[in-house]
């Protein structure tokens, strides 16, 4: 898979899960779960916005910082959401959110690996 394709998949997944988090937060959140869901939803949309283009701004990072932020945010969402899911009766929509988090983490690691090998050439 091409580097650009991976990045665009990450952007699509982040934006989609961000909107999904916001919808669940405002329409069907369990008590005490609305604010964290909305916060992560906004975070995912913002990170997706920054990762949407390969920002060739002269820095060495390009989109690297946004991809790292995406991986970190998804890992945090998995840990915190997973904990909430196991300890409380949470909506089944969280399972789909977890699957998207895992996909973003895998794609992010793939992107970072391909970018690192591309720079070595």
C-alpha cells in the first residue's frame, strides 16, 4: 500500500470515528460517558484535519507528528474506553470504536515504518 493511501485511510477513519463519537455522545451516551466521548470525538476530528495533507512546510516531520498523535490518541481511547466498557454497562457502539482505534494504530505504524524506510534511501 502506498504511503499516501495509508495516510488518507487514517484521515478517513479519524474523521469518521470523530463524528461517530460525537453522535454517540449526544444521542445515546451512558451517564458519565458523554463528555469523554465528545472530547475524543473532537480530538479525532482535529488530528484528522492536521493529517489530511502531507504538509511539506520545510520541517522534517511532514505529517509525522499528526500520525504520532493519532496513534497516541487511539491507544489512549482504547485503554480508557476499554476500561469503561469492562467496568460498566456501556453501549455496543464502543466495540466499533475500538476496532477503528486498532485499525488507526496499525495503519499509523505502517505509515511511520514506510516513511522511515523512505528517508533512509
